[in-house]
C-alpha cells in the first residue's frame, strides 16, 4: 500500500498541490549558504548522483557574487540574473537595487560593498567610476582598455580626408589679345610767344585758342599762356600684343567648424551593477 500526503509545517492543512507547505508570520526559510568559488564547478557540493543535481538551490556567499544560485546546464546560475559588472541602460534617474549610474563620481563615495566591487572591476588604482555622459557603448578591440573613454562626438575633415581627384587646370585661356582706348587731350595749357609791335591784337592758333591779347603799352616780345579746355580730343589705342593668363584663388567660405557626428538617439542613463 502506498500513502501520499503533503507535509505541513506550522499548519494542519497543507496545500494539496504542494509537497511542502510552510507557514509563518514572522520567520523565513534559510537556504544552505555556500561559498561557490567557480560558477562552472558544482564543488563544494558532494555526493550528488550524476544527472540528479539540476535545480539545486543554494545561497552563494562568495564576495562579489552573493545571492541565490541554482545548478543548471553544468553551471551555477544567479536567480537575480545580475552579475557584478553588468551594464544596462534605463530611465531611472538615480542608483537603485545595486545598480549605479556611470557618472564619473568618486569610487570612495560608494557604499563599502560597491566600492570593493568597483575596485575589482576597474582596478584598485581607479579613483572614479567611468563617465558615460553623452557617450555610446562600444565593444572592445584588441588594443583598447575596458572602461576607458575614447573618441569624440564631432569630426573635422582635413585635406587627407578629401577624395584623391585632380581638378581641371585652373588657368584662364591664353588667347587674350586685347588693347585699351584712351582720349589724348594734349597739354592742359599752351604757351604762345608773340613779337608785338601794335596795340590790340586778336590771336588765333590752329583753332585751338581764340584770345584777345588786349592793348599793349609798348612793343616787344611777350609770352602769353592760355588754358586749353577739352579741345580737339583724339582717340588712341594701345598695341594688341598682350597675351597673358590670370591666377584664380577660390575661397570656400568655410569657418573650420567641426561636423556634428551624433546620430538620432534615445536618451537614457547608463548603470553598472555593483551589488546591494
């Protein structure tokens, strides 16, 4: 004969769908507390038949990895799903549940346990948490250091960034024969020497000037100067033998302002898990 029943602790009527029903209003259950040094080894658990350890539950006391763990797929898995050093984005505006904003603050300002975990992740010589403000997360390459900040949100284009392209010849056409025309107006004044033996004399010179010398008191030689105003202008041309080129300088009009290299984005805070 087989007898089936439920075990009740602190109750006379354990739930029928449970094998163990524990009731209490002021106490809890203490799961075995074990230091698990290696998440891929079931040690120090011993005497477990092969294949019968799936789902085994313990509380890990290993510093930096404290919490409930269960054995599955040949490794210990944290029930919380968080491991010291995990990174997440979130809309939370402050530290919460073991998660700390990466804002560059002093590590010494963190709670003691979080300080110890931060030093384990970022090194004992680190004085500040990384500052993720206005930065994107990037996977590490072979030469980069974890938790370092690199790059810039702007980019400047130099000559080396331009396409390797030869522009057409930047000289003007050499077929540039031309002349210049100007107006030759002669001298601004004309000097006339006259041998005078009479009184009033009207002097006309080649149609250029027409002046009255006026009455003279005595005879003799006089010098008379008369301004010539725009009389008989003559058009003249220079020689046309003027082949030449011009050098042209083109200004881009730029001001060397860096390009904004930030794509469209959703703004969040970045957190690191340092434990509670």
